[in-house]
């Protein structure tokens, strides 16, 4: 099963982003006093959502496989580590959502940071525990390290700067590799976007104005560095090699401008919600790609 193991956390980030959007989140709380009822209801909703997701995961992912004693396995070398940076993205984005949900209740910033920012780490730890009791997978310490980095990046920035200067974002496009392994890389368009690592890029997007406050740089302008991989139709190269999964699978590094939508000022709660959701996605803009093969490729618009 090591050849077909892949991350299962990213689809649930999309679900959580949608839930957050329907909640009508705002960028900042306007209340100086914590709304205890809001805090209570948010905690109950988050706990129920996590519990319900675990039940759904158990039925959707694990029911078809035998259960066994808790065990670990090393998947750190799979997919050119694309699944690991995906876990980092998930841990960060779930922390961002958790923080916002508590912050809108008027809780103290530090409380919202620790309670909400830890949401991704707690949720993904539960997923790893489920993995550890399934014969098809196992508890992955490298996944846990990536989850910790994602949650820690969010919490650490709040503690250090009281703001998020560096975000973790996702971009994705379809590729021809999914047609070779639709069972693994997806059949429908949504499945391919979520499962085909060849088309995914994970970005670290830094806000320039927050690091250079005395300049005239627009407050919404970011610079982003991305990471991706190509020529993968399995976790490891298949032996004997097949078309599209050759030993020349390679890493991709990107440099591109980006937009921090949460720094665009607006009085509209609807727009703030839309901007909040969009800020988990790398905006399509020109990019330069540096391949581990030594090749440099320019993209007029990359997504």
C-alpha cells in the first residue's frame, strides 16, 4: 500500500473553508468583551464538526480495510514530499480558520490564537491516529512533523507579530497524469485537483508591506515561493518503469507575485468573507519555475 498512500486531509480543508465562509467570518472582532455564548456555541460546533468528520472518515476511508494494532510507518520519501507540504498547508489553514472563529467572539487575541490556532494540529492528529489503526496505512511521524509546522507557523506569527505576515497557500491545475492512474489521482475534476500531486503547488506567501512598512509598496502585494513535483503516478517510481512515472521525476520551485486579499480594506462583511476564503489560494499571476533538472521556465500566468 505504500505505493498508493496519499494524504487525505486536504479535502477536509476545503470543507472547513466552506463552513467558515457560511459562518460569515470577519477579519477582526469588534467586541472588546468576550461573548461567552458565542465562544460556547463555537466550541460545541467545532467539536461536533470534528467528531462528525472523524465518523465520516471512518466510513469513507477506513471501513473497507482491516483494523489492527496501532502501528507506525515511514512515508517520508513518498510523492517527492508533496503530501508533507500539503499537511503543512492543512495545519496552517485549519489554524487560521479556528483563530478567526474564536476571534469573532471577542476572545482575547492570545486565547483565540492558542485555542483556534491549534485546531489543525488537533484535527490532523486524530486523522493520524485513525491511520495508525488501519492495516492499509499507519501513524506517520513525518506527517505529524508537517502538521506541527503548519500550526506552529500560524501560532508563532501571532505571538511574534500579532499578524500573519507569511501565509501558506495552494494552487492546482489539471495534468495528463491522472488519466494513467484515475483510481489514485482522481477521475472527476474535483478529485484530480485534490489528488493529483503533479498539478499542485504549495506556496509560502509573504506580505511585503509588513516587512517594509516605510515603503510605498501596496499593502496587499505579496511575494510567494512555491514547491511542486512532476512525473508522479505513484508514491515511489514503479518497477518496471511505466510511461509517466520515469526515474526522471523532478522537483519544481517557483517565484511569483501574489495578493493578500485580507489586506484589501472594505466595510462589506460579504467581501471580507470572500477575501478570507480566497486568501487560502495562490492568485494566478506570472511566475518563474526553477526545475531540479536545471531548467528554468517562465509562465505568463501560473495556477
